[in-house]
C-alpha cells in the first residue's frame, strides 16, 4: 500500500470542502455508470464503500429503501451528511467504515464503490471483495481507476506516488473468486472503468 488508510483519510479530510468542485468528464461518466448499474429495488439496501461526499449514495437514495455510506474520512462524511440534510434525504446514513471493516451490521443487497478502491493495494482489494461477498449482496458495482492496458503515469487518473490501481484482469479474478459472475465491463478511459458482478 502506497499510503496507509490513516494517511488517505487525512488527505481526504483536507480536500473535503472542495472535493465536489473538481469532477472530470471521466469521473462523471464513471459515477453515472455506477448509479445506472446499481439499479436497486425499492425494497433494497445499498452499501456505498468509500462514499466520500455522497455522490453515489445520494443519487441512489430515491430508488432504494435505504442507503448506507461508509468512508474513512470524517471530513468527507461531514460533507455527505450536510448534503443529505440540505436535500431532505432521510433514508441515507453516513458513518465511518473501511473496505476491511465496513461497519455494517445488516445484510445488504447491492454494494457500490466509486473511485475509492485504488487507494488500497491488490491484496487489500482482494480482501475487500471477499468481505463484500460476506455481506450477502446480490450485486457489486465497482467504478474505479483500473488498467485496461499498460499502466501509464503520464495519462490521467494514475499517480503512482499515492495510488495502487489494479488491472481489469486482477479485479475480474477477485470478483469471480468471491462468487460474483462478471456481467458488465465498461471502459470509460484506458485507466478508468466500471465492473459489475452478480452473485452466481
Ligand atoms: C476519490 S474519493 C471518491 C468518493 C466518492 N465515492 C465519489 O465517487 O465521489 C475516494 C474516497 O475513498 C475513501 N477511502 C480511501 N481509502 C479507503 C478505505 N480503505 N476504506 C474506505 N474508504 C476509503 C477516501 O476517504 C475518499 O473519500
């Protein structure tokens, strides 16, 4: 891991107030694809891991019965709670939780994660996907920095000093090993994509 979980939390605490000002077209495309593929039922619970300021969780709230947002950065969570309150969204709950320990008591139906898992190394990603599988979700939608070709730090989205993206192949193997069949692969950019896994 290039940075510890605590270091990432601190980095995002510092960025939290301005985080929503800086979305690129590829980030927005990835976010929209995650929301579209998640498609929860009105009686379903969604867990969004690495929820940040709530981009995915808040977008899914109208469709789901309940949305749980988890993140390691209290600063990002504060922004997410503020946005939920301002929008009058009452079926979303934001609290501390990580990929390793999501801090979720109940079973969930759909798990999403957008632009967050590349902060942990491949072994931790594999562990996270196994933890996710243990929560009983029928679907996992992962949008993130991921390599469709050769890693290129000169191209956007990959900063080797802080990021640990995986290849699409590595992620696909982790999905299938954890019991999710890969049902969609969306390439947004050579270093950004969305994978959808459904329980077999
Ligand atoms: C680039 S932001 C993405 C936020 C949001 N998902 C979005 O689409 O805008 C990455 C988020 O991942 C969180 N994060 C980093 N490492 C994490 C970990 N191990 N567990 C949970 N969240 C983590 C950060 O605190 C940050 O809020």
